[in-house]
């Protein structure tokens, strides 16, 4: 067998009976390996520093590519095309909104096809156990903080959390103070954004607590990508994710006042919402009713679904509507997305809302620096997963000290929906001119509480298949934690990876599908038994359809009536 050159060996499977040809795909992949910019590179499993020898491919990626054999390389471009075709067939999309205010009669979002990358992110079992332990700890912490802040407020009284930050947050809902949700559980599903930094450790860069979007896209990505690499998926013992969705539904039933007989609905803002596809996809997968605010009504503190057959009780709401839009009676009176009286139903304990109203303030990056001391106070523990260093400018001493060094940081909004920082895009201060930097400092001086400074980091780089070659791109991994309804938490063994579409300085600070990022499946390997749970429905037969009880909402029936009438005209 001809010995491969250094530019070939690292990405070729062992094929003793075939000579190794200088394949252009292999050369392109080897060029990607030579990236030496101080980022951790998932393909090599280490940091590629300038001046250091070229690293070879990591063992996990060797196993991945070896599963496809020598011909696997030649098929990657064809597989990428099949992925895009499947996305089109499924109608998977993401609605992109412009930051500019719409003109009268305009403003409809642009639906673009879901941007799915061919290659998954690979995570070893030992590595995942560390992530899992850290995420469970942080989920417990957020649950305890939520209960305290809407209850005794000990953390605020003792100064462990700044009252001026918590109480000023638009998504801290005073109407929910003193409310005790069913089972005492405020948070049911959480997501955390992670990236691996230059030290090789996973760092927390953000969290989502009011509506952890992405679970539907995780499913879509897994169903598509696993079909493209079936041998690799089987040989690498990738853990399945269906059991996490099953356990999530069981925990919600456990907390519901009606138990296993509960009706569960997913409350969506509607087709204009950016993640509407995944909301509909997730509702279908879980077997729950997809509803809008107009489909629901509250009577005697109970939530009902308006159907052609009359009112039907709803016991559990998986919500995708943000806090301030949930109830026009007590919150924003101009909201047409929520349900009048919903907060009163929640206070009465007659409906489980996942997550409980008023959880949005926990997402603030201004709180990041306070979590270690809060964890020490509540649990006597150090946080297992570090977070990106952050400084809330509302702390006068912090802003006064860091102001001369503003160019070293990324500036982000403290409050996601404040009037000051509405549609505020994170700013990499080092990329600004001197004049723009002075203007930014003056802007922060005018309202320091609205801004938070974050340290610049070098996020991990994930290999992506672009125009017949591997390229390293900055990536962030979103993982999901679910409560068991009894004080414990589990972590879905996978996640939604977001990958920068191009080399961009801003990508080091912020990755968003709205801004054109790609998504990727995440494979968590296990050294134990692979769970065989599936929630996919079998192929339906005509007899099955006759036995199904279809619930038709009054709103849908009215729309169908007018569709038929105007079609007839």
C-alpha cells in the first residue's frame, strides 16, 4: 500500500487493498486542519496555536469518517444535496424578520429554508457527563432562584442579587409574586448555550428560561442527519433523544391537576413567529394541540379550548409566547397573542404553564457574575460549568473601572425587551472606530443599567462542508434540561448546534439563525446501552383514521368556512 503524505493520512480510513490517491477532497480537508488561530477545533480535538505543528484528526472524527469507508468522502457532496432536498420536502423553515419597522400593510416575515449543516457535532461520553452534571446544577439553581424571587426574596434582601437589576427587568412580573405553581415547579424546560473555549472546557454563554425554543429543530436535524450516516450513527453508539421528550411529557402530566387525563396544548404566537415550523412540528410529534391565544378562554380560573363541540378543558400549556404578551388583561393591553385571565388561572393553580410566567428575567446577561455567589449561598457548591465573564454596567464601580478598557469587550443588552436596547445587536467594541467607541461609551453613560460587558472569547470551531471542502466555523451548542416534576432534572443527550455561515468577527460574540447562522445535529456517544425509545407514529391506515377523534377549534372552522365561501365565489 502506498504511504500517504502528511497532507493525506489524517482523513483517510485504512483501506489496505486500495492505493491512496491524492483526492482533492482530502487536500481540502487537510487545508482546514491547518487553521492556527487559537480556537479549539473539534476536528483535531485541540487548540491550533500559531507556530505549532499541524494537528491530526481526532479519534472521534476518524471513527465517523471510517464508518463510511473510502467511498464516504466522495459521497459527502451528494449527501449535502440530499439534506437540502429533505429540508425542502419537510417544509422546514425559519421566519426571518427585519429590524426595520414595517411600512403600513407590510411587515410579513421572510420564510427561509431551515439552514442545516451536513456534519454533526460529536461529543464523547466522558465529556458529556461533565456537561450534564453542570447543566443539572445550573437548572437546580435557576429553579431555586425563581422560587425565592417570587416568594421570600431572601436573595434580594441579602444583596446576593441586585434588586435594581431584577425588579427593573421588563420580564419580572410583579403580578406573579406569591404565586405557587402546581407542585411548586416554576421551570420545566430550560436551554443553555455553550461553547468550548481555548482552554478545552465548555463555557456557558447564555440561557433561555421563558420559552426554550429549539426542541422541534433538534428533532428535525436528528431525523435528517442520522439517515445520511446510518453506519456511523450505529457504530458510534449515538444516544437517542426520544426518551427525553417522553419524560418531559410525563413530568408535565405528573404536575397537572388532572394527571394522565390532562389535555396538553402548545401555545404559539402564530405563523408569523420565527420558529413557527418547529412549534407545529413539535406539537405533532408530542401529540398535543397547537393553539393560538384566540383559541383559548378562561372561565372561573380554568383554561378552556374553544371547539365546535364546545369548551374543552386545558390542563397544561407549553408556551412559546414571551412573558409580557401572555395576558392582555394584566400585562400588555395591546397583545393579541395571549389569553385574557391566564395569569389568574396560573395563580389559582388550575393550569400548568411551562415555563411559569415571569421567568424571562433569568435570561439577563447582567446576572451572570452573580450566579457563583448565589450557588454558594443556596447549595454550598461551586458551579461546575464556568460562564463567560460579564460585568453589569449598572454597578457603578464596575463601569467606572472598565470604561477606559471598553475596546476589550463585547457590549450586550441587559434587558432583552427594553425601549433603550430594542433590537440591540451585540457590539464587538474592538471593531469600532475611535469616534464610534466614544459614542458607545456616552450611550452607556446615559443609561448604564441597560448594558452589560462581556469578555471576548474564542469559541470552538466545528467542521462544515462548504463547496466540496471542510472549513472550520465558530459554533455554539444549545442543550436542553427538563424537570422530572419531583425536584430532579435530566438533560437531553444531544442539542442544537449553531454554526457561523462565514468567518466574521461578530460570530465570536453572537450566533443567531436570524442573522444567517447554520444549524447542526449533535451526537452524544454513550459507553452504555443505546436507548431504543421512539415516539414516531407508525404509518397510518384508513382504519386508523376512522378511529381518530379530531378536535376542530372554532377559529379554524371559521377560517375554513370563509375559505370555502370565497373559493365558491
